[in-house]
């Protein structure tokens, strides 16, 4: 088994549901961090995040999470007190999708450890 730390990035230019990451074949992915930045200095923007399994069932990880104007936020916090992250495990061929309330406001960076 090989482990590789990788990242995936996107500028959410529309308010459409966007595929950020698809787990490769014969791979398990441990999502370590999902960071979102709102580049709009005047307006807050909401983001929703979904895990889609191999049966095309969509599971909400976040629904309409508000990201303050001009701020960045870690979306996988384990708690407000500790500030640590809570990893999420994705299986082969599962998909992480994101959706911004407003196109052009949000940038996302996903950090993953892939195990093949």
C-alpha cells in the first residue's frame, strides 16, 4: 500500500453543483481538510458539500454553511473548542461535490491522503 498526500482546488465560478474530487480506482481517501475562502469583501456566501456514493446516493456533509465576507474557514472542524479537524473517509469511486450560493465568491482547497 502506498500513501500520497495531495490537494484539489477549485474556484466556484457558478452556483451549480460542482465535482471537486472523485476517488480513484483501488483507492481509499482520507479527507484531512476542506478549506473555503470567500473572496467577496462585501457579501457573505453559503456553501453546501455532498458525498455521493457509488449508488449515486447523495449525503450532505454541510448544508448552506455561511462563509463570512472576506474570510476563510475550515469546514471539517471537530468542534469550536478544539479547532481540530475531523477526517472523513471516502471509498473507491465516491465523489465530493460542492455548491456555492453565488458564483465567483468561493475558492475551495481539499487536502487528502490517498491510500492505494
